[in-house]
């Protein structure tokens, strides 16, 4: 016990080791891995991120143009960020706020929609040309 | 994994990996010392150790982005680098960690209550430890000078390293080994930071893992960690096996537990630093 005395005395006269969490929030470090976000205008629904993800946090249904992200399965390992061929996944250096439920995030690729529209238009144009 | 190709790593990558390995050792040993204090009912000591550990976790978050599992290693290199500003902060924080742990470790190693609960409890002799295939601090506390870092993998060849050995083989000896390793790891971290060469942090590795096999031994905080990987030229590996130190250390409980007091069971089981979730693979 006497050996512990300096630590006890020090604790009595120094500040708290903890903080009142929801009131006082410590800012994360500059490059702390917060969470990932998807850019709908860059994504092509290729599915590479879903293949690479070690925790099965991403599912891609290309036909329905639907990417589902499960944020509470994600371990922010950064694999998808580096694997994405169209650089559509960004690492955000802020922590995701805590939550009572585990919501899913659904993304729709505007780039894929645009690509499909243009290909459909091209196909129509080709078809009308052949008809003539 | 790099042994499969094989890939030549840049010296900075090797040093960075050693840095994170040693930082993880500091964090793991502080966690263990706290848990040991908790196992024999010294709750305030437990929180004091975890308070220091929080500083190490902050350093990990600053350098790697995550607090416990760095996830910085990729095939061919690492993902993050240490900037000169970070280096300064790390050196200052390590100094604080050393001072704070020093006062607490003095309590653990000299206090009457701690000694009463650990000295002569769960004794494993040198022969028994060797025969049961113990690894890491458990083996070193029984007087066997065995450490994978002696094989000079990663940057350990350039560092001033020698294993810490105790001879008693009881819980107290295992505590001493880990407490002294804590300070040794801080010294190694400073040495790594001072000797770290400049250069690339990752090399680009192309293609699938070739049809080859690799066997790697590393010294994790709990002891010797073995990785075996076998590729067959396709995208997926044919076989991957990881043997964690707890798997090798568990049989030593066969010698430690029979005939002991029921109240000593938590201390003895904890003294091998078991991680059952790591072991089950």
C-alpha cells in the first residue's frame, strides 16, 4: 500500500481520466479511420468492393442498380477503398455517430443509370437506322 | 504472404512493421498487467494500467487509424507512414508512458499483497515448460531463453535486443518478464524511430499468389505465432494456417492447476495470457 501512495496522491490532485462523453467529445486524430462513403456519380456497380470485403458489409445487385452497405458490419479496413477501380469509395476521417438500431444504407448509381440511358438511346438510334 | 512470391520489401516498410509490432506489445502487456491486478482483486491498479494503455491506443490511432488492430499491412508493404511531427509526439508520449508505468510496476513487483498471491503459485519448471511446448513469456519465465526475435526477422537484426529471462517459473516470474518486456519494448520503439530509414512504404505486387508455400514465425506479445500459407496460382490460397501462442501455452495449465487453491485459479489461468478467440482457428 505505501508503494501505491504516490499514485493515489497524484490522482487526487490531477484531472479526471475520463470525460463526460456525450457532452465532451474528443476529436479523432487527423487520419483516424472513421467510416466509408460511396459516390453515386462515380460507382459503376462492378461489385469489386463486395467481393473484397472481409466482413460482408457490402452487397451489390447490378441488375437492380442497388448497392447495400451495412455500416455496423464494416470494420473500416480500407480494402474496398483501395480496390475500387473507379475511386467511388472515400474514407471519411470522422467517426460514425452511435445508434440504437443498425440501419442499412442503400445507394443507387447515377453513373450506371446514365450509362444505361445512353446505351439504350444508342440502341434505339441504331434500330431506327436499320428500319429505314 | 510476401514469402510466397517472394517480394523484396523496402527497409522503411520493415521498420514500420516492427514499430507497430512493438507498440502492440506495449499495449498488450499493459492490458495483461491490468488484468492480473484485477484477477487477484486489486481493482484500482487494473484501471491505473488501463489508463496508461489509453495513451498507447491514442498513438496507434494517430499512426495507423485504428485503436487496437492497426490493419496497416498489405502484401508488399504498409498503408500508413509516420511523419516527423508524429514522431515527435510518439517520443514524448513514450516518455510519459515509461514514467507512469515505472511507478506502477514498482508496486506490482514489490508489494506484499501481490507477492502473496503470485510467488510460488503455478510453478512450471524449465524441463516441463520445454516438454509441454510453451512459448513466449511463459517459457522465458521458466528459464528458457527462447524468442523468435532472436532469429533476427524484420528489423530485429539491427536492433539492440536480448530476451528477458526469469528462472522461478511461477506467476510472479511471468509478471516480472512481462513488466520488464514493457520497458524493453519502449526502448526498442525509440531505437526503431531513430534508426528508421527513408524510402518507399510499399512495393506493388502483381498477380495471384504463385504455387508455392511459405512458413513464417513471429513473436507476438503472447509468444510465438506461426503462419503457414500455400498458394496454387489462383486467386484463392489453397491452405492457410495460423497457430496462435495460446494454443501452445494451454497445455502448461495441466502442470500449473493440479493441487492449487481454488482462489489461485484465475491468477494461474490469466498468467499464460489466454486468448481463446484467437486460439480457436
